[in-house]
C-alpha cells in the first residue's frame, strides 16, 4: 500500500484499497527478480493499478520516471532489482477545480452573490478540452470562499462564445435560492442577437429542445420525449445589410434556459445567428468570429434582501463593430426592459 494524501477536487473519501497519488510526490520501487524480462510500463501499470497504462506511458515520455537514476523508456525490458522512481502527475480533470487568475469584469458584488460580465471566449465550467482557465477557476481565485460551494457557486451557464451577464452565488443558501428561481422561471434574461434575414416585428418560438438525434455536438428542436420545453420570445429592433445579405438585430427574452436555446430556436424560425459555427454556417459566409449573441440583462430576486435586482451590460466592442458594418447604430432604448 502506498500512503498518499487525496487532493482530488471531489474530496472523495479514500478506502484502504485506494492508491491516491498526488503531483510531485515521488514513489520509489525496487523491482523484484521475478519482474525481469517485463516491460517497464506494464510493471508500473500493475503496481499503480489506479492509473491507465497510457497515462503512465505519458509520465515516462515526459521524464517523470527514472530507472537507476536515468530517464526511463516505456518499452524497455527490465532485468530485475532496478530502482524505479515515479513522480506522478495530476490529470487535467484533477486540476479542474484549481484557483487560477482569469480576467473577467465584476459588475456587482455583495456577501450573497457576484454578477459578472463574461467575455466571449471564456468557458464557464471545466470540461473535456477545457480543464483550466475557465470562469470557475477564476471565481475560485478571486473568491476563495466559493471553494466550499458546489460548482464554486455557479448556477447557470453561457456558451463559450456568448458574452454577457451571469450570477454566481457566494453562499450555499444563496445558491439554493437562485437555483429555485431558475427552476421557477423567475430569473429575467434578455439577449441581443444579430441574425441573418429580415425578422418579423416580434414572435415566439415555443418548441422543445434536446440533443440532436444524429449529431451529439448539436442541439435541435426535438418532438420526442427527450425534448425539454423551451420558449424564446423575440423582437426585431433594427435591420441592415452584412456582406450584401439582410440581417436583423433582435432582442430575445427567455422563459427557459436550455443548452443553445436561442441559437436553436432562431435557426428553427429561419433566422440563424451571424457567425454561429454550429447553426448558421450553412446559411451564409463567416463574417464574425463567434455567434453574435450577448446576454445584456439579468434580473432576479436578491436571495437575502428579497427585492428585485437588475443589471445591464452594454454591447461588447466586437458586436458594436459588427453592427456598424451592418449600418445599425446603437440606441439607448434597446436596453429598456421588455418585461412588464
């Protein structure tokens, strides 16, 4: 048994059968004569059974394993009686909940919650392909107390390339209160989106959204049991031209918050978002580096003060420049609430 301390992000209880190795804590083996003739990576995979052989091979390739003081080679055969030193390395997913300095604007903070204006390009929560430098890592760095709250206090998400307002709880009680508001559809959320085509003055898309039946990366309007209720109200603010094609600036108000909801619903209505790599690329050439979507308004009942609070985030520079190209001028009245 190798005695090590569990520093995994989940803080799991460790049983006597677990062998938990943490980064840069060297482990020393003296190989037996019976292990002579075996490959080193196979021996280590057996001795460190918690870890896959591919992961151990990567440690060897990266210089984290030595044999008799010399860098190891994964497929080298052992003679027996060699001294092997291993410096285990944490996997990316084990580093996911590490505090890291991440730049994001904070528009409001008190003892119960934080409201941030998430920039486009920032992933909200660690996942495959984005285990670090996420909003969650930045929250843990800026607000260390959030380490005791599930998901560091995050209660909802925005897509990586969608900009705008998000609320993060600073206490478990506030998180519970905010989650209940989201479930009850009491949180007010409004977005600006630039879409292809001449959108009608107003409309509502009331269609269930679920995972695309053939493309697991995409969401879609799904008329089966797997589709979840989703309602998007929209209103056209201005129209213009982008690379010779008509575009419309719309304001969207959500009743629900499904994954990719606005992007899926507007494509379903025939008005895909400009720059959308998943739902708009078949409609027109790429003229923008991301989906033109910004969460500009957030309203909720303060979890401690029991009063309605609202925040507004102006359009980011990239979307403002896109509107200029479409000959659409920003107006203050756009920011007025569509909630009665």
